[in-house]
């Protein structure tokens, strides 16, 4: 069986399974028992919610705490859990489809990329992934449950909300189980810090987890992917906090009237959430246009590869930036952390970026046909959907059914697309027996 056939079969199987589960959760949310008022929910809203939960996005067309019953919220939480683990599983299975037929060298490279010697043992690898995710979610719940019990003065309410936010934060889903979201806890570090940690750790990706578990704190033993992911994530976190804080510092509609300490805390929280978390302490619609633009850029980047985060991934933007620096310096090869980046890896990074930009451009144009909202709000919502971030200016709930279907399609494409495209490009390597004469076109 050829590489291409193996990939096509794996990609098609993953796509069909994902679609089936989305339809299953759509059906469950359509049941009258899933709604707080005991009446069935419109199909476009149930489908949108199911896709948003399965792609761990967090965009909503109805208020999660108000519209859905306890049964409906359990369905959403289950969809988040399955979606978060399912996406990683799909990525690992596609990696397996690639490495199975790339020969000895390709397998060694892929094994180093994932950071485990058990790449060929799919079941063992998936077991590690699932146990790691559940362990980290349990650790978050241990911190969140007691605090919610104290705040809400209810054992049952505290237990439920602690578990809900532990799962939602680690999977970068951004769903909230309170009517006003997290705005009621804006001065409560015992709740905000665990959620931030959950989002940040969840955005690293399981290849990074596996390396850290094996090499622990030994920087020299980390592979290139881990070094790039953690370094770029740290840089984006600091830059995002500084940029968001500076742009919103005097905005009384967001943080302008808060104390200095509170403004700094909210800036760090916003930076953590902008790349994929989706939680918000302020209404993004009240932010300045410059803040929305900066948030657009960070959402588009997203988190780590094979993680619950979306976007084009931090390693992709890191390679593009390094390529620009290398070109400016006149370096022939792209080198970082004592390693040389293969040319084919750069082509994949460029292709994934162009794919994402095309989806955002096309999605924005289509949404403009069905909505009278301003361009900055449309662009914000579209990028949030593509990058499966979940931050919203309220446009999702205001769109007509056609617009909601479009955003649902963007969430699906944004989640599955980059994974499938990257694996497809890794497989489509042709060894041509001829080469045309070189000629350099004028660039710039």
C-alpha cells in the first residue's frame, strides 16, 4: 500500500469518526432534557454548540449556564473531553500513518519529534496521552473544587464547577458554567491561577509532555520541538501581556478603573487566553480596535502542535520568524539550538500558514455577506473560530443560521485542517528523475 493511500484512508477514517461524534452530541443536545426550559433547541444552535465543544473552541450562540440544563452541560463537558483527546489521537494516528512508511530514517526522526521510544506502539502511546491528560485535569480539580465550594457555599455546586473548569481549561475549551462567565471571579487568584495554568499547560502539546517526562528539567536532553515550543510560548506570553496591558491600560470599559495590581493580573490572564484559552474577564467587544487586532494575531498563532490548542501553532510562527532573520543575515541554512531545519519543514510551515490565512480570508468574506457587523468584529470572530480560541465579541449569537453554520465549518476546518494538511504534505514527497534549469524571479 502506498504512502498516499495509507494517509488518505487514515484521514478519511478520522474525519468520518469525528463527524459521527459531532452528530451524536448534536442529537443529545437537541433533546428537550438538555435545555433548561425543557424544550428542544434549534438545530443550528445545537450543531454549533456540539462542534464548538468537540473542537474545544468555546464559541457559543446561547449562554451555557442559562440555556442548558445540568444534563446538557454534562453532554457539553463530555464532548470537550472526547474532543480534546480525540484531536490529539487523530494527530498521533496520522503521525503513525506517516512514520509507518517513511523508512528507518523517517521513523527515527518522527520518534525524536514525538519524544518517545514507543512510537511504533500506538496503544502504549495513546495510553500515556490519556493518563497524562486525566492526571493533569485531576490535579487542576484538586485546586479548583475546594475554592468553588467555599465561594458558592455548596458542596455539589463547588464539585461540579471545579471539575467543569478543570476539564474546560486543560482542553483550552473556554466554556464557562456561570451566567457571567469568569467575570465574577476577577479578583480571585485561587480560581484564576489554576485556570491559567491549565490553559497554558494544555497548550504545550503531548509531544512536549512526553519529552519532559523522559528528560525532566535537563535542557540539553530536550528535542528541538520542545525547545521551540516552550521558548516561543514564553515569549508570546510576555509580549501578549505587555501589549494587551498597554493598549487597555486607560480603557475604562475594561481595566482602566482597576488598581495597578489588578490591571497587571488581568493583562497576564488575557495574554494566556488570547492564543487558545477562550476565557475572558472583560468583554472583548469593549476593547479598543488596536487590542482586537493584536488579539487576532495571537489567536491566529495558537498553541503547541498535537495539543488541545488551535491556530497555526507556535513552532510554525517560530520557524517563519527564524527564516526571516536568517534571510536578513544572509545565512544559507536555517539553524537554531544547534540544529539545522530541513527545507521541506519550512515548506510545510509556509503551507500551513497560507492555508490558515486563506480560511480566515474566505470565512470573513462569507460572513460579511450575511452580517452587517463591522469588519474588525467579523475578523475577530472568524479567527477565533478558525484558531479554536473561543474569545467572542458576541457576533456568534447575533448571526443568522447561515452565519452560524459558516462559523461551525470554520471551527471544524481550523481544527482538522492543519493536522491533515501537515501530515499530507509530509507524505507527498516525489523523487523526480529530472530537474529544470534554475532561474530566479524578482522578489519584492
